[in-house]
């Protein structure tokens, strides 16, 4: 749950950053890349959990 909230927060933070050149652009690109990376991690964890639920024996 924490990773999902972090991804949303990074997306909202990246949306508020101005579009400029230089250091601000580097910070914006870093936040966007981090947002994408955390999103992919959340997707991988969700897929692994769904696979585990599908393959585990029923009680």
C-alpha cells in the first residue's frame, strides 16, 4: 500500500514541477523516472501475488 501511495505522490509532485531547462529539468526527469520505476515494481509485485494466489492450493 505504501508503494502505491508513493507512486501517486511522486506523480503529483512531478506534475507540479515547472518545465524549464537546467537543474530543474534534471530534477523533473529524476522524479518522473522514479515514478515510473516504482510503478513497475508495484505492477511486478501485484502480478507475483496474483500468480501465487492462482497457483496455491485451496484450503
